[in-house]
C-alpha cells in the first residue's frame, strides 16, 4: 500500500454560497465519506500551508493576484458569471493553492508516495489574469510551476479527468515542452475549448493531448480511449511527476453534465494513471479535487479515487 497524504483545511469551507453548485457541502461530503468508510486509517491527514503572494504569482499576473486578495466583501460578490467571492474566499484560495505546493514538496522529497488535496475553491479553469468557472487561482498549474522551479523536477505531466476541459491549465502551458497536459472531457461543452486538434504551439506543440467525449459516453468507453493515448504519450514524455485534476462530475448522477461514469470507473482511471506513474516516476502523484456536484456521487467516486491512489 502506498503512503498517501490527505491534505485539507476547514477554512476552505468558509468560501461558500448557498444554492451555488460549488459550495462547502462538496468538500464536507467527501471528507465525511473518507472517515465513514475507514479510508482515513490508511491516510495521513495534514493541514496545508497558505501560499505566499510570490507563489501565487508563479502562475498568475501580479495585478490579478492583488485584486483578489484585496476583495473581502460583506456578503457575496461575483467576479464573473459563475465565480463568487466572499470575505473568506481569498484565504481559502491561498490554502487551496498552498496545499498543492506542500504536496509537491512532500512527494518530491520522498516523505509520501502520493498526496490528495481535498481543498476548494477548485482551480483548473482559472486563467493567468482572471477567474473563471468557479475557480480563483489555478492550484494545479501553480503546483507544476513550483515543482519545476523549486523541487528539481524537469518534466511534469498533468492529467485532467474533470468533465469540463481544464482550459486554464492548458493555457498556462500551451507553449511549454516541460509540462505535458492531457484532458479527457465532454465536448462540445463548457468552457468551449479542448478539441482534439488543440496540441500546443511553438515549443509546446505535441505536449497537449485532448480526448473529447460525446455526451452519453460511459466510463469503459472513455478508458478505452484514454489508455492507449496516455500510455503512448507518457512513454514519449517520461514524466518525473504526475499531477491529477480529479473532477467527479463525469458521473452519471451529476447534474451539470452528461457523461455516464459509474463509481468504479474512477478507480479504473486512477489505476491507469498510477500504472503510468509507477513506470516513469517512481509512482509520484499529487491529486487535486476539482468538480463533482452530486454530493453522494462525489463522495463515493472520490473514495474510489483514493483507493486507487493507495492500492496501485
């Protein structure tokens, strides 16, 4: 069994909005399930450190970072059509981003084999200079930059199985040959990016792999597409660290999308990623909670993901 860190913080629950699909109940549901199933006994629970302003600026523009950190409204304020902020959101977002940095440090130092960051707000839609799609800062992109700049890692692979394309992450590394980005997602769908012909540009051409799925695709069909494409890409890229954007909104019960994954499919996808990590980077993986908006499906699927991280 792998040694896995479970990184979470109660202050991430303070960023919330009743009636909004991305609310504190998501993280609570998964955390409760991890305890109820006994999975917590096989994990080491840690609190994340807060990211510094300089660390946020590894992946985000100075003015954007400062504008978010200054906002502490009474009540709620919308930053865009989908993304809200309250007086506690900046702190929660700094903890969520910091969780990834801490996880990368722990895994690259060999203190843990893997880590799962059960934090929010999520991150993979956030762009360098603006919020988007429930996301304030791009937690996984920041972790990839931190790994390369501070942890001696040269090649990072990011694998995103959220039902929505991780446009912010792709944009961060589209011309960068040091980060390979793979996304499997429903398409055409929000946010409109993620077509198969999007392969990167300049020096980064060939380092982006998009696997678009039609509405109604089930988990076995998705895995049959992902497995050969991912294994071929990773044999060529040879990652030294793998990061996962773990969204569970591809589940058949999710209200915001139309894929037909079952609980077990998330174990199978995780097992595939783990086998790739075992082959190329001594099993080193850091995973981040992204989407998933049916609470029961999120809780069950997230537990399956953790079982995969522990067992493979």
